[in-house]
C-alpha cells in the first residue's frame, strides 16, 4: 500500500533494477553537453589566466559537489520517483509540490525540445541537404528514444549507459588528441593575459565566469529522480551521484587543460567555439566535423536522460493525485508508458510549434526556484522529521547546504534583475497554478 497515493497495484509499481552504473551514467549523461565545448572561451575572456581558469572550474565542481551531498540526503530519505517535487511536497505540502513538480516537468520538456532541435541542427551541418528538415530530424530522434524507453526500463537504462560511455570516451579522445598532437604550449598559455587588475573588477569577472561554469555543471542531481527504481538507494545513490560528479569534474578539467595546451589564453578568450578551433588546429578542416559529431554524441545522451527524468516527474504527480492517476500505469518492462507518452507528446508539440524557446527563457527562473525550494526542504525536514532514517547525511550540514542555498538565492535575484520580463511571466505561471491546483484536487477527490 502506498501511503502517499492511496492506492496499490502491481500495475503502478516501478521496477527496482537500477544500480550504481546507471546512476553514474545518468549523471554524466544529464550533465555533460555542448556547453563544455563553448563555455571555456567565455571563462577565459573573463579571467585571462590559465591557472585562474582551472581554479574556477574546480570551484564550480566543488559547488556542484556541495549540492550533490545535500540532495543525496533527501534522496535516500525519500527514495521515490520525482526528484525536487518529492522533497518540496514533503516539506511544504501539496501546493508547494504542485508548483515545483509542474514547473520542473514543463521546463524539462522544453529543454528536451531544444535538445532535439539542436541535434537536428548539428545533423544539418554534417549533411547540408537536411537543413530544411531540422524539425523532422528532431521529431525522428525524439520518437527513436521514446521507442527505446517504451520497450522497458532495461532498454532505456542500458541505452543511457552506452551513450554516456561513448560520450565520455569521445571527450577523453579529444583531450588525448590535444596533448598528443597539440605541442603548442607556450608561456602565453599559462601566464596571465588581461587579468582584471582591480580587486572589484576581478571579483565581478569571477562571478560572471562562475555563472557560466555552474550552468555547465547543471544536471549533477539527475540520479535522484530514479531512487525508487534503484535496487539499494541508501548505498547506491551516494556512490553513483558523487562518482558521477567527480567524473564530470575530471572531464571538464581535462578538456580545459587540453584546450589550453593547444590554444594560447588570448586565442581561447577570443573564441566562440574553442573546441572547434582546437580541433581545426589539430586536424584541419575535418576538425569542425569531429566536434559536430562529438556534439551529437553529447546531445543524444542528454536527450535520453532528460526524457527518462520527465517521465518520472509526471508519473510522481499522477501518483500523488496532482494529475490524473491514469498516468501511473507501469508496463511489465518497468516503463510508465502513459507518462512517457504524455511527456513525448508535449515535447513533439513544442518542437513543431517552436514555443519551447519562450519556455526555455522562463524555465531558467524556475530551475533556480526549484533548487532554492529543494535545499530549503532539507532544513525543514531536519526539524520536521528528526527521527526519520537517513542512510546518508549531508557533509558539513548546515554550512554546505547554506552555501548552495545562498548561491541559489543570488542566482535567482540575478535572473530577476537580468531578465525581468520572463521573471514576470514565471510569476504569472505561479498565479495560474492556484486555480489549477484546486481544480486538480477537485477532479481527483473521492466520490461521496
């Protein structure tokens, strides 16, 4: 009997077959994308020093690790599908969970649409004749991975492990190529170039650089959406989430070191696509094609991971009667098929209509709100549920969690100041959730 949902059935149970390997794969797959192929140039432009660049990426990795250890405590306390939604609902009630769950699902679907379109665009770079069919390619890719996940959890999780492994191997190969054939390291590659001289200017440069870096690390929490399907979440989640984050940090540092070995800091700072510039320096005109293939490999792994996540969010909402309970049916293979169908359907609609671009702009606000609400949940639940079993406790609590909470608040304020129009749209969405919440509650109320 599920005490939260009020119903029980084998048709509504997720299969517990996942382990550490999948957790690491979904963390890497959900985090490492094309951002690391572009962001190093933006960071170099702000900092102007090879050592400062590396230190900034280390700092971003530590920030992601602090967030990870806090979310692991939450995930092992409540090993249920749904991620942030689960924790916020436990701490702040159904309405708080409703806002976070729905905003997370919609933002995730919008992100999926943008990823699918990006894959279509990269394919059109490789095959110019396909340039007029980008949306068609995006829909085909979406249908392909939805079909793989429709078969069952083993199929979807296995695909995640394979695609993440290919992606990690491809990045390591790029780094190896930089060090084997680069050989252009010079004093300018490690010396300071255009470092802001004033302390205030340097601080601002670091903040701007860290914003880009932290955005590139986003996705470190991916494994927490699948704790209910893990064979032993109390032991496996800490290993997979922390292992995945360390693997991501290692790849990011190696990529930056490789780029710095091939490109002087001044050239890296001026580059819009530093990985492409480095590849072209190594392999000539074929370098651009190599990076395009690497970008596709990165994106298909993210697409599979994010589609798995979107399905679990809407499944969790349905199980807790914050959406129709009909969406909670699980196939014999372990796939919540109605949830997958609804998620893929919304993504397809966003691809065709192009409205995902608006939602992406708004969702940046919600992602930060969800982080803030999620980490606030840890403080609330420490007081609200002091006797609850905690297989893992956040290292350095409350200080580590406070750092992430303050960071989330700073980023939230920055989003509001930097993009007030979309922040207003996001606020309008919150207002609209009030009648929507009561409507859903009424529709799911038991018949008298």
